[in-house]
C-alpha cells in the first residue's frame, strides 16, 4: 500500500457497494485492480467469490501473473475467474446449454465460418443482399450488441434494405442453430437470456460471485453491462475501471455512455479519479489534455506527471507519404546512432490510423535495412491448419458440431465432394436433423452413389473412434493420432509444393498438439472430454481479433494502428498521416464520429513516454493521382507552446538546392 498514491489506496481499500474508478492513461489501473483483488483475498474472501472481467486474454493473463507475484505460491488462484466477457459467457452457458436449445458441446464459430454462413444465408434471400458479406456481418453484430433480434428488425424495418437484412439475419441464425453453434455475439446474448429466463441458474452464479470487477469499462457494450448487472445484484459489489476519453470501439458496439451514466444506474456509487500519470512527460500530457478537452459530455480529468517537462513535440510537414516515410526512418536512424546504442529499435513505434498507410513505411524500412514489425498479425489459433485441427477435435467431443464437420468433411479429400455435401445438406434441412446423422446413415439419401455412401460411412465411423480414444486415453497426443489417421501431412505436401512451406505448416499443426498437452497438464481434473471442450473454447476465443496489439519481442520498430496501440507504450513515438480525411478518418467525419476520432488521437498521443513526433503531408498520391491535403484539425488543438514545427523543403526548393550544390561542385573542378 505504501507504493500506491492516495487515490490508488482509496480505490484498493473500498470494499462494499458500487465503485467507479476513472483511470486516465498511464495511471496504473491494472495495478489498482490486482492490488484490490489481493486485498480482498487477504481479508478472507474466497478466490471463487471474485470475478474479474476484461476485454483481452492478454490482459486477463497479465492480471493473474501479477496476482501470483503479489500473493506467492501459498495462495491458490485456481478458482479465481479472470477472463474476457466471451470466455465468461461460455462458462455461464455450458452447464445449462440444453435449456436454451443447444447441446453442452455447442461450437463457437470463428470469423471464416461466420462469413461462410452469411454468404449462404444471403444467397437464399430473394432480392439480393444489400451489402457484402463482411459488411452484413458487421451490421448484424451491431444489431446483436443492441439486443435487436431478426424479428424486431423485420417488424420495424423502414425500407427494403432493412427487410432484406432482417431476412439474411434470420437465415444466418437458423443456420447457426442447425449447426449447434454460436458466433461471438450470440455467446453474450444467450448468456443473458439464460440468466433472465432461469432464476435458479442466475441464483447459482450470483451466490458464487460476491465481488465483480470490470476493466476497460468504457469499451463495454449494452448487453455486456446488462449481463454484469444481473450477476452483481443484489449485493451490487460492482467495481468498474475505465476512461471515457479512451472509448474508441463504438464500431464494435462499445458504449462510452456506460461509464458516463454508471452513477445513474447505481446512485450509491463511490467515485475515485486517478490522474497521476506514470508514463509520459508533462509536455506530452499537457498537449493531450488540451486536445481531449474539445470533446463535450466527458468526465473531467487532468493528467499530470512528475517525470519532468521533457522535450517539445516535433511537428513535421512532409511533401507526401513517401517523403514522410523517408523522414521518419531517417529520424529513427539518427536518434539511435546518437544514443550510442542506449536506445533500441524496439523503443520506437510509428502509429498510423489505418493499415493502408503502412506500405510506404515498410518499403522505406526495407530500403534502409532497419528492423521493423507490423503489429497485429494472425494468432496461432486463427491459422488454417490450427482451425482444421480444432475442427477435428471438436468432432471428437461432439460429432453433431455441424459447422466443424462441414469444414473438414473432405480435408484431406476422401471422396465426399460438393455434390454429396449438397445432397446431405438439403436432406438435413428437410428432416430437421443434424448433418452427422445423415453422414452416418448415408443410405437414407437414395441419389448418392455407392462410393460416396462408403466414404461417408467410413468418415462417420472414424469420428466416433476419436471420441472413444479421447475417453480412454485422454487429450494428450490426440492431435497427432488424428492427423496421422487422416493423412494430414501428405495433404499439406500436396497443397504446398515448397517443402519448406509444407514443413512449416505441419509444424504449426503439431503446435496444437503441444498446446493441448500443456493445457491438459495444467488442468488434470475432470473428464477428458470436458478438458478438451475447455481447451477448444479458449483456442477459439484466442483466435478472435483482440482489442489492443502485442508488443514485439524482437528488437524492431513497431508499425501499429492507433486501435492496436491501445494498452501499449513506447519511449519514442511517431504518429503519421495527420491530415484531414486520414486522421480524422473521412468516413468517421461523415458519420458524425469526430469525437471518437479525437479520442483515438488522444490514445495515440498517450502511448508516448519521452519523445513524440507528429507528421502530416501536403499531398498524398492516391491511385496514381496527387491529392492536396490539409493538416488535421487535431493539430490546431495543440497549444503552440508545446510544438516545435519543422517543414520539409518543397520539391522545387529541394531541386534548386540540389542544382546549386551541383554547380558548386562543377565550379570547384
């Protein structure tokens, strides 16, 4: 407690009733949450009576690691739940899935399966879908986060496009239900439905969770907040931690209003504001404060620091994105060289508004032979080979997991082609049965040929054998046995003719065996099928795109979007592309989202610890044509006293200087 400031101590010591912790950027909110949980445990609260919820697996793992460090090995944290909202929803649903029309082995659709289902749903709707599949999914996701069902959308549709969207939405949900599957948004919706419709299930979870803490509360959606309110009542020991100035996920359903109106929902709320920043210099914080104060309806806070004033913020006016990339790379090289090796490449980050800005930067780093990494790559669990393995494993637990069965029914090819799949699919829809039921009794479909019937029967028998192997031998080594049985390595050799690539893909598939074995070793209790189900839940949710990126472990400059940079910090930070229509984004401005763009810029600024450089371009080359640019409105909101401006010479000036230098050299000869 001695190492905490006064406001942090107050937040840690508060125990009963609702608590709102307004935690500005870099004010030590993760430390406060972990110290608060540690204090509750030291006061005799059982680990199973505490629930901590956040938005990323990384944040949950960090909290657990810090707690283990604080409490030591003598305190068992196995029954303490620190998880994401979606992992919690799975935990709530599994024991009661039958009550809401699913089996306990229901599967969770990944992004690829969602797209496949939405394409099929759109193809069956007369009149054609109004949007591309990914746009349809985004619209449906927003509707789900608002609690709007297909029936409600159809009832209140204002035009043909909304009626068509409602039809696609309905058929998409019907497809998921047939597959005994949920998408990520359904997990939250179905968890809420379960708790509202079955009081005994709600009471069981309420009796378990006496103290609930939510991190990054500004990113919570309407249905996430409702779920937490259900669980917290009637004790109302609900502690929420967040910063409305860092609410940057409205496009994913986040509602900054949850944190702004928390005290209206809980009038007895105690409120504590954390304003001392432990990350950035006073100049960077003063500039960031000046920008964010242009937003209206925010919770007032004013970050301050004892890290010293620091240098001024550099503002570079560049000719175009190629000149910008060259100047950023040059500045990084010079800064690192002048430090005599004290500054690492990993200390630098270039923050951009969108991934489309990265190419000129990447090209320039390659040309300069400086190490860099674009942050935000695929998770292991989101790669094709891992998804194939997860589908095989899901079938070992639940052969009726239709979406997983369809993924691998002909992987590797086993004589079950598209025509056979279409015949079985049509029959399953007509009979209202699971796809696996027909696969195991293919003779029910008279149009199928004898070779196809035999292929279906063999594969169904093989799937059942995996389940028997799991029950008898446990989860360890199961992946390797299944892959060898189906001939997956040979399939990779056929797909990827380059031996190095096929070997790399095979190793990625085997990584799943190592991951499952490690998971089973850490979770030795329970039935093998329950352990495997828990592993699949974690793996599927780990493959979901997370909020916030991961800091590189290499000594390399990070190129990262502002959204992905949230939660990270860098000693030397560049924010590139600060022009109107780029940052703020043109579409966001058109949709009235300027305040969210300003919050995004504020997040980017407060990633910087010691040095901050802002760049903008007089022009951009777009599709081969030069487009004149204006500096971002956000630059004008930074007081001049915090800025050191530097302009790149125009092309004409640079040409004249080069010509004069050349003439001088010629004259000296």
